C-alpha cells in the first residue's frame, strides 16, 4: 500500500518517546524517539516494535509516551488544475 493510501485509511504520523533503563547502569534512564506511520488507536506498528525491543534488546522499558497527528485533513485538500477520484 502506498504511503498516501495508508494516510487516507487512517494511518497517522506517530511519535513515541521511549524511556528505558541502560543495560550497563540500570539506575539510569535514557530516551529513544521512534517515529513511523501507524494506525490509531491500536498502534500495531508501534506494538510490533515494542515487542521486538522487549525480546531482542537489553534495555528494560520504563515508559512510552505516544503522540499521533493526522497528515491529511479535509481542510488541507485543495484542487490544483484538475480533479482526482479516490476509489
């Protein structure tokens, strides 16, 4: 599926701030920022990434903050020298 079609099907730019314990110093937290298009509110892409993190990486997850925004809103669509049809 193309990125444009995904966005029309409800995918939104999703940003997750992941706090995790450093493997070499578990008392210290470090942050990782993840960004991808994902389907709100279930977030299957983010959940797949977090399952990978827990099974393959050493840093234990502390918390995850998620923000999602729509890239295409009805007010942002404008005609420019023609029309297009979505099927």
